[in-house]
C-alpha cells in the first residue's frame, strides 16, 4: 500500500457517501453524479490495488462522473416535447 491518501480505496468510498448525503440535502442529481464517480474510483482501487497517480485518478473520477450524469439526465428527463406547467400557485 502506498502512503498517498488519494490512492486509498476507502477514502474515495467515504467521499462518495458524503456526496450522496449532500444530494439528499440539495437535490438535482448534481452531487449524485459525483458520488457515483467517486464510488467507481473507490471500487477500481479496491479491485485492482493499483497505486495510480492523483492526475490519473482525477481524470477517471471526472469521466465516471460525466458518464453517470449523462445517464441520469437521459433516465430522469421529461419525455421529449413535454413541458412542466404550473397553473395554480401553491399559496392560493
């Protein structure tokens, strides 16, 4: 095991947990994409045991986060051509 903290798998998994909790507090699928990316990096480090450099880990994190965000955007989007309209005010 290397001495670098960023190459430890449980640090990435703990970061994913913190980001998932932030997603509950501020919904919008922003932090969830980052949480999935951090979890992916953590699982990659756990399964391979490689001591990757920080720039490479950040690149993998960014690519996994982007892929997760694009998948969630497609899954959770409104059907094409459908627009959400609010006719009544909640205070009326």
